[in-house]
C-alpha cells in the first residue's frame, strides 16, 4: 500500500489509464474491461484492474489538476512499478477546426504551472509523449477512421482564468487545447524512465463556447478509451 492507494502488491497492472474523474474510471472498468475489481476507494478516488482482449490493464482516477495527478502517478510509479501511463481526459479547444468530441493526441504539453521551474530553475523542461505509444495510438485512430488531431496542448493550473481571451496567445502558437494534467504525467514518466501518452476528447470550445454535458464527459467518450486500450 501507499498513502493514497490501498492496492496490494500485484493488484495494479503495468499499464494504467488515468481519467481525472473517478466515476469515469468506474465507467471504463464496467464498460470495457472483463473480470474487473476495485482496488482503491481511498478518498473516493476509484481504481480498477481487469482485462481487455486478454491484456491486463488498470484504470485509476487522478482528480483534477497537476498537484493531485502528481500524487497518484508518483505512487503508481514508485510503489507499484507501473510502466505505461495513459491519460484519458477532456479538454477545451483553442482552434476553430477542433469540434466537440474530436480526439486530441498530445505530442507535448506546455504549461503555466511552475512544477518544472521548481526543478530546473529558469530553464524550461519540455514534457513529451512516448513515441511508441504515440504511433500506436495514431495508427489505431487512422484504421478506425476516428477524427483526431495531434500536437501541443496546454496543461493549465487555471480552470477559470481571469482573462477570457488568455487562450488566444497559445492558439497563435499552434497549441490545440487546454487541460490540466498532461505536463505532470509526461514529466514524471521522464523522471522514472517509463512511457506516457495523453489522449483527450474535446468537451468544450473556447472559440465557439459550445460544450458537452456532464453526463457525456463521464460516460460518452468511447473513441478516446478505445484508442487508449489499443495503444500499448
């Protein structure tokens, strides 16, 4: 056991899907996995392990934001020796060509967080995806004719930014969308020498102000999960 995960040794697979919402973790386990069981309920941050087409896989909620994500990923890597971290989350579009429910595969993650400044000082560390997971995800999406975009995303510390136009500068530099966890996952994966990938579904648009419902965020993101389950 670790501080925030009550799983026993062997309960957690070497590959873990990481939704922010613990109820999305429950939905993924019930919808996609066979013979799944719940290994964690501390603080209601649900975690499950089961099999997908004969492959053992776990799903662990991380909560929202970089600090919460760092806690769960650190414990997964340090205590449970996880080798593949795959985020499955929602994001807000910065570009007009990104439509609701489109998939974004994060090649890299910019951030306004200071998590890497705390380590590297005034230098900028560039958190990036693992190429093996990235290529497998792209190949599966293409074969499945799933609409996707691949590029740079913003891992923001702010869900409610005081400046409603803050996204425009990022958009001008080609950043595709905003979310809140990918930079932390890619950074820890680099530190521990493991693989990581972030696959996102566009749940709202800062360009058009459209958004999907809370229920759809929790339970209607099958394309993203299918890509994740076929990328390792």
